[in-house]
C-alpha cells in the first residue's frame, strides 16, 4: 500500500476496466483505491516516511510539533468550521515557575498555523476550554511572576476571536487578579476555574474558592454573555467542591462534592439550572465513585466503577441504569452513548441496551456524523457508529514516547493532541490530523 505507483499505470489500468460492463460498476471503488495509494505515497514523502492508514480512511494528513519551554502539552482540542484549536501549557523546568497556557489555531485542512497566543505577564494554568459561534474560551487560574510555584490565587476566564486570536474580553476573581506585584502574604484566599461550557450565546464557568483562614471551600458557578463578558448570574455553594460542568438546550448541569463540618466528603449532587436565570430546576444524588459525565440533547449521562446511568435533562428522573466496566470517557451521538475503557461500547441512549462492543481498550472517544473514533495514545480507530463495523485504524509511531489527551472530529478530519517526551520532564506538544474516509 505504501509503494509509489505511476499515475500513468493507474489510469491505463482503469481504462482497461471500463471495457467491461462489470467493471463499470467497480470504477468508483477502483478510483478511490488508486487515489488512496497515491495519497499514501505522497503522505510518506511529506511526513518523512511515516506509515499511512488504510485506504478507506485514517491517513495521517498533517502534524504539528510545538515547543517553547521544556514542558509542552495539549489538554484540549476543538474544531469549528475551517479551523482546529489546540490548548494546553508550556512550562520551564524551574521548580519555582508555573506554566503559561497557550492556544493555537490551525487551518483544519492543511495544518497551517493561523494564530497563537503569546506568553503573558502572569503565570496561568489552563483548566477548561470551549469553542462556539466564532469565539474561543479558556479558563483556569492565574498568579504573578515572582517565582512561587503554588501561588495561582486568582480565577481567570478569557474569550478570543476564533478568526484572529484577538482577546475579546476577560474576567477574574481574587485580589491578585491582574496584579503583578501580589505576594502570598497579600492573599487570604485561592480561586480557580475548574470547568467551562459554552451554549447559545452564554459561557458558564465553574470554579472553586478556598479560604485559608477557615480551611473551607465553595463551589462557584458563573454565567457570562459570550459576546461581551458581562456577568449574567452566579451561584455559590459553600462546603462544596466542583467536579463537572456541562450545558445544553437551555440548561446548565453541575456536579459537586458536598463536605461535612470536618471536611469529609458526603454526597455527589447533580443539579440542573436555567441557563438564562440560574434558577435551579432539580437535584439528584449520584452514586459514590461517579467520575465520568456527558450531556446529550435530552439526557445527562454519568458513569463510575461498574455502572452507567442516564437522567432526564428536564426533570432529573433516572431513566436507566446498566452495569458496565469503568468507562474512561463518554460521548453522545446518533441517539447512542459511547463508552471507552477496557472496551469500546455503544448503548441505546433511550434504553441503555448494549448495541455493540469491541474488546479493544481506549482512553478517548468522539462522535462525528456516522462515525465514532476511539484513541489510545496515538493509535486511532474508526467504527460505524450504528453497527460497530470496524472501518480503519492508524498507528504511526511518534518520534518519542507519546500520550494523547484529547480527540475531536469535524469537517472530514479527526484530530488528536497530546505530548511526546524527550526525557523526564521534557516534552513537546503534538497535534495530528487524519482523514475520516
């Protein structure tokens, strides 16, 4: 499949096939296979001899290797329209310095860099990321540049123009927010963003507030106008810590851990709020050990050790509960729920019935159109989302040991991002794009 074949030979071969009526029925397939060979060979030349994927899809189209400091890693990959966005950190090897977060936008088809954020005047740690309606949103924590590894005292949320990278607005909480001379002695509290969701012109940020004097924590939930950054509403929950944040269909869903007076964890409430006002609609208590979440059009899915559950998004009613191995990630699409872990499994989203499964382990999953993609490291597999038919896989060795942290798909491409290690505590950011079919 990887041999270089002359285009002239291919077209002579196709011309001969056309002389028979039976061959005419196979022309489309033959052309696709021939072009697949040519693309594969071209891919080898461009990418320095990397092996190609199957001709029905999975060819490695481009990759981006990026390094500013000695530690660089992608945590999030999202795509919208003609662009793909990768977000993560870059850090030095100095134990007293903490990371900057970096956002890079690429042309999704060619991999050409469109824009990237610059290193700023503060240490910033990225915790959450989203893209919606031409805007890119990032949230995390911030601290001054004075050499304190633990001094990320302030919550920060920032919006960028997806086309140019221009900062549209930013907001923060904490007395050290955007204060370059702030010192630990000035700060009696620590705030940080832990989750972010964007939906229908609003941005929702979940975070935590820790008071050093009392040792108590508060879970924060804030809603912003996505265009202006104006705060629309906020909801604070004392003695709680945030765990998950998602939004869909005019509702916001948040999971927190509730603590007792001695700071021992008690329960895991899942709450639904009105996205426009912050009014709470309902609350249910999740099983202990719940650790994985996904939001579908009309349901909220949760999973933990040995189970997957579905709740009605409008009422909080438990719709179904099924036994399962411990999923590492969930994805929703085509009225199905996909779970990856020791296997990749597809469930009927309405009933919880197992529709199909494949006994291959994966860490990451995403759905796009009629396909579901699972990744374990930079081994990427594609399945028919409806029947589980295996379509293709691609494992092309990275230059160094690599870990994949994020996967997404759109516009005929699958994107996987992570890091590859040069040596202990030295890594470079890697983003790869594959064709779907």
